[in-house]
C-alpha cells in the first residue's frame, strides 16, 4: 500500500519471485499506473520467467501499453515477445 514507487517495485519483484499471488492485484494497478521503464523492466523481466506469470503479464500489458512511453513499449514488447504473442 506504499505510495513510494521505489519500495513498491522492489516489493513486487520479491512477490513475483515467491509467487505471492495476493500481491498481484496491487501490482496490476501499479503496472497500469506507472509508466517508467526503470520500474517496468525489472518487473516484466521477472514475470516473463514462467509461463503462468508471463500470461498474466501479457494480459496486464495489453491494458497498460497505450499509456506507456515509446521507449518503455519497445523494451517491454521485447521482454514479453509482445508482437509474436498477439499475432
């Protein structure tokens, strides 16, 4: 529930690593709201490591993508294989 994006991003990364699913609804809000590549890249990279998390990440990313900066979009597209996945 922190308002500090630095703390939230690190906490969410640990939640992904430990499959702490209770954190995923708040992480989804964070990923939709925060567009800074500095926070997005580590989270999407961690999510892309398992098929289950990657599927979840793709669903969230489809919603969040229009609000991201072009540099963030390029990076996350690459991490998730976005163009390949939606084609």
